[in-house]
C-alpha cells in the first residue's frame, strides 16, 4: 500500500503516524510543505501536499494532510523536479564566473548543471576545486577529450588520462570532432572507454554543412554500434540536422530499433552562436551557412558586423549569433522535440554581468523550452521529461535520486506558473531572468524565490566509483 492510499483511510492512522512507502514518520509535521501545487505523480496530474524532510528528501501526501515549519501556498502552480541541464557550458574561466553562471541557471529553474559538452581534462582536480566553493545549484563534469588531446600527443597517453577521469568520477566522455577533427579510429576508442566505465559518450558531430551533416549522424551511429556506448548527440538541430532533420531523426530511430542507445538534445532557439575564432568560421562560412557579415550580431550588445569588425572581434574571440530563423523551428527543432529520445540541453551559460557575450539560451533555455513545447502541442509532462527524467536516465546512476517526483527522492524542485513561463533573455541583452519561475529548491533548501537568490546549497554530482 502506498502512503497516499493509507492516508485516504485516515481512520486507521494512529496518532498522526504517516506511512510514506519506505518509512514511518512519527508525525505529519515536516520541515517544509508546498500546498496546492500540481504534481505529475505516479503518471497523473494531482494536487498534493509536497513535503521536504530534515534531510532534504521528498514526501508526498494528499492535500491538506501535512504540516510544516515553513509552508508555501503554491495554488495553481506546477511542482516539477528541478531541471537538469546536461549541456551547461561554463568552460571559459569557471573559477571566476561560476556564481554568475549558476545564478542565471537557477533563475531559469535549473537545479543541476552538468558540463557534458566539454567538462574538464582533469576531473578529480575539478571536483576538488569546485567542491570547496559555495554553489547555488548542483554541478558536475564530463571528461573533456578535446583538451586532453590538446595537452597530450600519443593516443595511449590520451586514453590513459580519459580513463583516469572516469576512475575519478567523471560523468561521461565528451568530444567535439567538428572543432577538433579527429580520426574515426581514435574517436571510437574514447567511446569504448565510456562503455567500459558505464558512462555516456557525448558528441558534437563532425559536420554541420548541408552537404555533409548526415554523414556526421551516420558516424555517431557507427560509433554506438562499434563501441556499445550510450551515444548522445549534442544540439542536433545545429549540427547534424540543420537542413535534413527528418532524415537525421529517421537514422536515429532505426538505430534505436536496432538496439543502439542513441539520444540527442536541442535548445529551443532558431539561431546558433559561437566564437569567431572557431572552426565554424573557417574559410567559406558565408557559403556554408548562406549568410554574410551583416547577418552576424555580437551577443551582449546586438552590434552587427562588417568585414573590418569581423576581423577585429575575431582576434579578441567574440561570440556572435546568426540570425533568428537560421534553423527553422518547424523543420528542425520541433521535429526533434516530438521524439521521446530528444532532451533539452542549453549548450550555454551566462558568464558575465552585464552584457554577457553568451547566447541567451544560457539564461532562458528551460523556460523558453516549456513555453515552446506547450505552443506546439507537446503535453507539459512530456516537456518536463526532456529536462528531468531523460537526463536522469542518461546520467545514471549519478542522478538516480534526482529528476523525479517520488517519496525519498532528493528535493530538487522547480515551482512555476505554466501560463506565464517563458525565457526573456535576448541577443542584445542575455542578462535577464526567465518569467514564471516562482521558487527553486536545491537539496531541500529554498535557493531562489520570486526573483531573489536565497542561498548556496548545491552539491557535486559524481559517478560513485566503487
Ligand atoms: Zn557543440
């Protein structure tokens, strides 16, 4: 019998004792109670009391049965597991920017930011350094193959370092073979290591041009087949499925039917942004993307480029955005979002205030995604799966106790208004909080309340190596 059924027959409950499926509580009083919120719990929408106990764990009970030291009236609002950003990006100088980065993440409902597109070339050092600092949200990293390849020259040395990271708790292995072209034979070796240590392999595919993008998808499938690893394709609509998304998805679907574990993610914006000095802007970019200088805008100011400013800003490594509509919603992102293997990943992070030179998705990705999914008829619970359950399953078992509403799970929670939720960050001004995010709890503690940052309760997320 689950506790809710038990509570339904209150005549048999003695002295306020509650049964929560796992534990007996000595009273119906808990640390914190959220009352009147709508929860997608046990496969249906319900209005429940959501309690948080002294250890930060969730307790669900019928409406008006729990008492708390703190009580939040959240009538009409949605209670979701906190959003998990698998493609959070704070790679440039995390030591000096992580607080700003996390501030904008939590204001967008994110309770766990994982840098799985990149990460660290020395994961033990990363965790040691960042675990000693205060965090608004939970954090974790993947093994950053691109940096390891840059640092070390022999394949054996590189593999040794990847393996070291995995032994020390890295959440996965990531590589970006468009930015750093790498022979197939070497790339698949990294995927095999991911498989050996039961971690996912995250890929930024090799091609983003119209002529070759599907070859990149084929390569990811081949890697999944040959290595046996769970292969996750980063931002499929910007790399792999920009021009032929339906075909890219068909390839992934048949690979999944074959039994291969392939997933992908998108961010809900119709334009990408990247650094002027990156491979994306190598000779011939105008033809590749069918755009010119004046189509490029400096993120943070909105300034449009010309040939002279292109050269000037390239030297100082500015990030620029391509025009809205470069990746059509209806022909790319929406097709991917309708697939149950497609998650939301921001591929972003805000690093400075004000005028951050960072794609607005770093501040508005998740609220925008919910708003957008609802606008194209994706049910709210399906939209939430893409930022909670699916990432939880992919980064398993490190996230086993998060990303889900169930008794005993860690209380990472995002409370929002489904009628008003939306991202507000723009190319001209990315430093804006999302609308509709009311409260965010991290590890059971109130972290964000109606636009205000409250405290730092984030924890490291690591693969527990036995
Ligand atoms: Zn990428």
